């Protein structure tokens, strides 16, 4: 069995996954709906770490790529409650992480595979591949490139990366 908190192939890296696992177990005992269980555990897994105050733009985009977009405001509200309860500074202060994260969410060119300027079909065409896991691997690599440098989310640029890094 996977370690407590491990989910979707992710290791139980920190308290967020272990906390989400515990919350899921408790909510099941309380007979909460599957949707409620999923939403609450996703929120717990998506907790904004305290070190987010000093994150670079790329680190913020990496974080945003791991959470469901519709949970962003809930994630920020949860972070605000945790920080205030802990006696820490508000994330909503001027120039604080709340403002910075919202700005990155609004301006990031790609946070999900479907946001990329290339598709799985493009990858298959350029590399002569059939549908399969290799296509997903290439797309995930391209997403990493674009999260680091959003200006690279351009069809020609990404096709060039595919050719350079994956052509046999």
C-alpha cells in the first residue's frame, strides 16, 4: 500500500498529503458525499506554504499548475485563515502573496497541458509516434519549459524543442 497521503503517483512528501489522507478517512466515517470529500481533500493538499511569500514567478506558476483553477480563491482564503490564526501577516496585504499569485494566475500562458501551443497530435506528427505514454511524457516536459518561461509557449518554439530534445 502507498504511504499515507500518497495520491495519483505522488509520494507523501509533506504534511499536506498526510493531512488530506486523514481528512478523507474522517469524512468517509461521517458519510459525507464523494464530491465534498474530494473538494476538501484537494483544498488541504493545495495548502499555500508559508514560504510562498518569497517565491519567484516561476515557483508561483509551478504551484498554480498543481491546483484546480476553481479552487484558487478557496486556497487563498484557507491560507489567510491559517496565517491569521498563526499570528502571521495577511497574504492579502498590498504586494503580498495573494496579489502576486492572482496576477500570475491571470497572466500565465500555460498552467495545464491543454494550455500548451502544441497538442498531442503535434507531438505525434513531429516524432512519428502513435498515441501512447511517450506523447504525454513529451507534453509534460514542454509544460515544465513553459511554466519556467511563459514566452516559450509558442507553436514554433515548442516544435523546435520537440525536434531538438526528442528526435531520434
